[in-house]
């Protein structure tokens, strides 16, 4: 039994090493604000290079947002993301295929364009024109 557990752990570590850009793990310390107001019901997932996958189920929404370093654009995955109990998710490729999210109008709120992305935070405008700020760990 000990050999089976040890081999399972080794296989899992090898899998994560090979697919480190596809596998997103939940960041329990992350929090999300929309136009400066804290949002509950959003799961933040990150992968090895700190790309961000948001599972947004707040206020009746059911959206998935994906922000990757290689293109610095907000999108929704075109291939269904496979998740295990919202703790771990896997995309279709290292550079996941995505449909771009068209930013909504900000109205009288301060202008913001594009995506700001660092190792500690991600900032973008969603389709409703709300400024979404994701603070990581």
C-alpha cells in the first residue's frame, strides 16, 4: 500500500510538472473587487506563470474569465475547462484558446483600457464596464 501511495504522489508531481501551464489551482487568499466593492462567489485560480482563471458565480452570473501573460487580454475559454470541485482546473493548451471579452462602456466612471497584470494583481474591465481587480495571495 505504501508503494502505491508513493507512486501515486510521484505520478501526480510529474503530471503537474509537465502540464504546469495548463493546470490552475485555487488561490484561497485571493480576493476580487468590482468597481471597488468586494465580490463573493468568485473562485480565483492561478497556474505556474500566474495566469488567472476566474470562475464568477456572483450575483446570478455564471462566467469564466481567463487572463494570460502571453496575450494580456481578457477572454473566455472556447474549449470547456475541466474542473475538479472548483479546486483544480485544466485548460486545453498551454496558451488556451479563448474568445475575447469586449469591454463594456465605463460611463461616468474613470477610464481604463486593456489589462494590468503583475505577480500580485490583475486588473481589467468586464463586459458590463466594471473595473475588476483581482489581488493574488
